[in-house]
């Protein structure tokens, strides 16, 4: 009788569960693994809340993947684990070289993936659900976590796609606790999620070895192994923090901006849900939750990785034949308005197009990169919750790639839309000194050249000298100095560093009267200058490379040239130590403006001095300057009131 009852009950119970349409689809996708996942539902038939948790996980499991060749990754992880203790004792530079060389053999990986719903075991899923409930119910700082929040912030059985499905909750539960278990002795701390997260973050910072930038982008998919490696990028750091926090019942998620709107790259960080119901950011393990987070940087969009799928993205995937790679992952939630005041962008198309969806892109120094989507309705598109003070381009995805479908839009800091439609009737001239804006690295060294001066003398020791120019400009641009006012000829010419000894000069060119090429002579300078260092010695000032520079901490250090006899100098051109984005003499440049979905050329020039001038350029246009000779960094800009405005 019991057996008959059981055989009757199972189909009835499963049928009642599968009235959830998402779960029904998931069980169909499970295929041969369906019986295994149904065991989870049956296991929790008398525990309603855990049953709901199981239904949540299974319903949204399609689309979550693991690598099929588990034996290959197991071998990789075992080999990394076996050498972990060896490279840990190496100096930082040797760690980096050793580890990256080791991982080269694993750069070509079997990329075949299979959906978790088709391979996950009932034992693994039941164990994870039980572990998640245990920390949710036991942790005193979790009083604010309702069931729906628990499902996204603590419950998921994995943190990243491709993750090895091992017992990560157990070994992270026992690790990086610091004084976590002592918080219960303080009435203020024991109910504070913030304090718990701070304690764990600091314990991770104290106990983990030095982390290097993961230049190899190694595909380490086992969390315990990732923990042992000396490398991590911001994404892998987030994976570790999320795993450790969730294992202890601390509600944690990963937020990211898909593309910086002013430079290349994207960025990931963690957020924890505090007892107040508000979020705090953790930007790296060891970081203080809520510390300022890139306050000077603009963001176009911010998304949160979720376990549950985004209905709208899923609809795009199901209806659009061609979609950008950014939108192929449906487990995202738009949280931009949690970080900034936003504005919607409305676009009206001139003509109908076949696509149901369009995308809004920002420039990544080389190309336009989508950061959001919008549905096309009656030739109108609404892109919701966009960051301000950014230039965007509406685009569609075609078989040949992304294609612009409207003019660029500047969303001003006040939230107003300004369409950059080039006016080729009312033109202007552009004078350009850079092809890319001065960023933090240029700013931090730009002051070092101020106070330096150029001198001329007929004494090799410059006892009697004439100062022909003192540097007053912040070192973000090159400078052309006219010295034709000098009546006397001089044999020795030099750049004298500031009183604190910061030379920081990259190139000097001395031009004689009626001479288009710089004069040459014998390089001279402070004897104590570090000539043994090829990066800093005085020869770099005359090597034609603006990225090499003379640098010394010696007071009154100098570098110059002995021309062998007194000469007349008409002008001096110098390049401060910089990022390599100044206009360089001899390089070939081409100026473009955006029109009709493409970059239109305004002509090429070979730089003859430290700036370029282009005539008859359109007004109200978006420009881009390309160096055909060298360099990669390029940045879009507008030209307003005879000045470049970078975007």
C-alpha cells in the first residue's frame, strides 16, 4: 500500500509544483537529469519554505552553465594547488612571472558548456539549500533579510558561470572569520550586517597573500583554488568576496559597469545589504564597506548580477536574431539609479528599421560599446535611467556588427539631450595639442616640470648664463618657445630642473634660424644623473621617443647639449614627461567627425610642431583624432569656444 501511495503521490506532487511555468520548462530542459532534480522537490515536500527555495533555484537554473570537461579543470586545479606553497614565498615580480608562465598551457581551454539543470545532483542542491538556510536562520545580523532577498543574496549554489560545484560553502564558512564570532557579545554589533561584513573583509585582507593583476585572465573555476593563486582581477576579487560573505550568511551581490564612458574597460565591485536596508560597497577584499568608490568617475550604467533571469533580456534573446554579446546574459538587473540621478533618453528615428530593439553605446577609446537596450515602438526608442554628462550613440546589431541609427546624443550634466548633428555650412578651425585627455597618471606628474628653466651659456659649467624661458605651464602639453630675441650666440644650452630636483622632461629640440630640423651636438648633463638606468638617463631627452624621459632627484640637476661652437637658436620645443598622447612632430594624424553612422575624414597632417590646426571643420560635431604612426588611445571630443571638450 505504501508503494502504491508513493507512486501515486510523486506525479501529483510534481504536477502541483510545475504549475509554475518556469519550473515546468526547467524540468523539460533537464532531460535525462529530470528525475534527479525532482528528488529535490520531493525531499522538501514537508518543508514549505525550503520547497519554495528549491523551486526558485530550479525555475531560474536554465541559462546557468558549467564546463563539460570537468576532468580537464580538475587536473588544472590540482596542479595549481600543488604549487601554491612554492610561489607564495617568491618576491612579487617572480610570483607574477612564474604564475603567468605556468598558466600559459591552460589558455586554450575546452569551452563546451552544459546547463546546470542537466548535470546538477539532488545531493549537491539539497546540501546547498540546507547550508544556506542554516546561516540565514542562525546569523543574528540577518533579521532584515526576507525570503525573496535571501533567495538572491544568500541562497544561490554558485557565484559565477563555469564554477566547479564543490563544497565551497563549508570551507568558506570556516575561513576568514577574524572576530566575527565575538560580535554576539556586543549588543550593538551582533545585529549589524555592516559590522559583520567589515570584520570578514578585514580578515580576508589580513590573511590573503598579495594579489596581482590577472593579466592572463586565467579560467580558474574552483573557488578554493582561486583563493590560493596570487593573481586576481576585480571580477575574481568579487567572486571571492561574494562566496565568503554568503557562506557566512552575509547578504552580498556583485555590481558592475559594463563600460566606462570616458576610457576603455569595465569594473566590478561588491555590495552588501546592511541592517538598515541600504547597500554599502566593498571595492576589494580588505576594503571598508561604504568607503568612497571612484567618486571622480562617471558611469553610464550599473547592473547587478542576479540568479533569477531578467524577463526583458530573456525576451530580447528569444526574439532578436542578432544581439550584442553584452545582452546575451539574462541574469542582470539595472540598478543605475541606486548610484546616481539618471535621465531617460528618447530617440526618434527618421525611418523604420527591422530590429525590435536598439542599443545605446558609449565610446571605449577604439569603438562604440553597448551599455543598455531599448524597445523600438513606432520609430521611437526609450532608453531608461542613463548616466549624465556622457555622449551616447543609438545603434542596432546587424550581421555585420553594430550600426549607428541616429546622431550621437550628449546627455548634459543638467539632464538635457543635445543631439550632435554636424553643421557643415557653419564651419570652424580646430587647434589640437592632444589626441587623448590627460588622466590621473598625467596629473600626478604634471607639476614636476613647473619651475624648471631653459638656459644658454658659453661656459660649460653655466657660471655665466642667460635664462631664456621658465616653465610655468602644468606638464600636460608640449610647448614651443621662441628665443629669436637673443642677439648673442651660445655654445651650451640646457634644461635646469626645479629646486626639488624633479627633471621629468621627455624631449628637447633646438632649432637654428631658417632650419626645419633640430640641431645636434654632444649630450651633456649633471654627472650624478642616473645614466645607468636606460629609462631615466639624459640620453632619453634626445632619442626621439616622448615616452622615455630624464628623471632625477638631485637638486639643480640638468640636461642639455654642447653644439661645439656658439650657435643661434631660433626656437626650443620640449615635451614634458607624459602619457604619449601629445602631438608629436613627424607623426601623421587624421581628424574625423561622426556623420550618417560613420567617421568622416577631415584630412591627414604630418605634425610640424606641437599642435595641429584643421580648417573648415563642421560645428556641433563629435570629433576623433587618430595617430597613424603609433599609439592606441583615442578619445571622442567636441570643440567649444576654441577649446577641446573630451567625452
